[in-house]
C-alpha cells in the first residue's frame, strides 16, 4: 500500500536526471535575476540569501529602523513559509522530479507571475506596503524552489544559496584536481547565478519594469519543459 505522493516514482513520471540537472541550472539563473530585483527595488533584501538578510536585519535592529526590520521579517518569514509548505507537500515523496515536485514548481511560478504582475501593475512603484508584499511573495517562491531542488534527486545541488556549492568545488579541486569534472554541476549553477544576476542587472538599466517578469518566465519555462517531458514519458509507457 502506498502513501500520499509515493506514486510519483512508480508511474513513470520522474524526469531523467540529465534533464533535471539542466532545469536546476535555469532555476539558478532565475534566482540570480530575482535576487537582483529584490535587493535593488524591494528594500535591500534578497529573496533567497538568508545569511545576508539576517545580517541586514541585525543591523536594522541595532539602529532601531522599524521599516527595515519589517522588510527583513518579510524576506526571512516568506522564505521559511515557502520551505515549510513545500516540505509538507513533498514529505512522503522519494527523491526525483515527479508529479508532486512539478506541482510545487508550478506554485512557485504562479507566485512569481503574481510578483511580476504586482510590479507591472503599480508601474514599478508599489509603495512600502506593496513592496513588503512583493518581497514576501518572492521569498516564499525562493523557499519553495529550495525544496524542489533538494527533492529533485540531484545530490548536493542548490539553486538559491550557493556558498556550499563554491566550497565543495574548491575543496574538490584542492584535494583531487583530477576530479574537477565531478564539480561541473556546481560550477554550472554558480555561473548560472552570476549570469542571471547580470541579466537582471542589465534589464534593470534598460527596462526596469520587466525584471521580475524575466525571473518568472525562466521558472515558467522550467515548468513547461518538465511537464512536456513527463507527458512524453507517460505516452511511451502506455504503448
């Protein structure tokens, strides 16, 4: 007898690992773009870099800056909520990108589309309260993405916080230079984060209204590719 979510791996819906690795690279690029947007337009906080957010919050508490403290709470609280919700939904699912993992990715995409819509709808001027709401939603989406990544079946992968990825890559090269290729996935995601941040920063300069839309589009693209691949797999199994 199977429990909720256990069917993901038995019905052929799990995506091939090679495809999942590529999808995670795109999600990392989306994180870079989203974090640039949140950091520069939504009160100086990241959607996913909780270490930086806690440092910023500590500084705000020390200086009794209530508005900045509230922004920090929105960023950290939203991320925690996203992690908690996605974890509860995927708690009985084995590692691998199956139907439930895809559903969480869809929810993340919906949140980011909402962020983009809120930003565009206010003409890039959401005000303080509106900005808090957008930051909270973006951070919630990032928390959900972190759980999607952990549940994807790619060991040690991260698409939101990459300090550990850089540490692993450098340690691997120092301890055994011949195994440099083993860290290729981490290097790809590090470069994707940088690339996403560059793309987001450039878009902020030329078309600031569309930066969150760009991040949302990347995640929507991941969802569509994952759904298409799952559909192809299911049709092959029925033949």
